[in-house]
């Protein structure tokens, strides 16, 4: 049936039995017979034939649209199966948000690596927009990022969890005496964010307008430099805390509350639908499992 479906797709896309037949190097009568056989097997009419053409029926239009994904998935399945059988070098690249602190991602990475030791797995951290651009331009296969925009239909958008927002500060900072920090009370030192010069305003606007931080904000080019500034008591670093999160003894942290409730950040796994495959989907399943155990 799969070959018949491909013939049907070609007829629709070429809007011609003749052109579709030529593209498959068969006769027009042969492709017409294949379409009739497909209709007979389905028990529906897909095309209403006319003297010099045809029209799709409602059933035909529905079948065509749904069959595109079916054929694409089957072709991808065949390619991946052949790659595994031929032991071709498989690769998977994963990125996650620099401000995430926890063990869930590490557990998923370790589980994947143990199951697929021959897959070349690379992992990187990054800023929100950096990860988004890397995914958008095909530089990375899957990212774990916070949700800041409406879900796109071009991507698989898997919600993993909602993590509480914390701020880290020097271990000798007076805030260590408090259990929580209210965002309504301005911080006495700058909020330190990680961003390059092109992303500074985007990050500033997000933390000011969406999260609700007021006061000064400063930027560091890397998470390492940001943490060193915090160790020196020069500011506060926002972090998302997952399972098993820990900080060095030089740092402490407290959750941030807004109107008496913790601020939560929605963490998701994102990957392109046209780049979905066995390894990407397996990694996503492992991530979902580890976060659900939190």
C-alpha cells in the first residue's frame, strides 16, 4: 500500500496522471490502476475523475494531508534502521539552559550514553536565545530551555516540569538569614545575567517585564564569570533548581516569591519535527522520565 500512497501523492502534487507516471517511470494506465487499487482497499473514492483532469474528494484531501507525515516517518525509519544495521556513526547534540541546577539532565544523559555507547553524544550549555538559534539553524538536535514564547508547530514541544526560581548570592550575604526573598523588595545589588552584547536588552526586558525584577542589572559573558561575581558579593544570579541541586560552600541561595507564591519557570524539551528520529525521541523520553521522578 505504501507504494500506492506515494503514487497518489505524486498525482495530487503534479495535478496530472501523466506527469506523475513519468516521475515514477511507469505508464499512465499503470498509475491509474494503482490509484484504483488504493481506493478499493480503502473503500472510498479519493479522486473524482473528469475528462481532462480530476478533483480531490473530501476523503481524498484528508488522506493526502495525513499521508505526507506517514510516508515521511516511514522513510526516516528506513534510513535510521539502515544506519544502525550498517553501524554508521550516529550523532546526537543536546543543549540546556545555563541557569539550570539539578541532576535530572545528567541522569538522562548518563542513561542514554549507557544504552547507546556508539552514538557520539555532545552536550553544551547556553543562554536562552543562543539555544533557540542553535536549534532553529540546525546546529543542535534537542534543547532543554525555558518557555518564553508560544509553542511553534514546527517543533516538538515537550513540557518537562515547572522549576522554582532562586537567586544565588555570596555565602556571607545577610539574605542567608531569610527563608525566601520577595520580588517586590528590590535587591541591594545588581541582578547578574549571562548574555552577549546582542542579547542584553532581550534578557533585561524578560527579567524586568515578565519576571518582575526591578533595580540594576549587569551582564557577564559566561555562567562561570557570573558565579565568580556572585561569590565576590557583587550581585545576585537567578537559577532554576531541580532535583539534587547544590552550590559550592561559597554560595547560598533562596527562592524568589511573587505575591507570596514561588515563581515557577516552565522547562521544556524542544526539537524540530523535521529532525525527529529514534535517538532524539529516546533522549526526550529519558528526560521526561527523570523530571517526572522529581
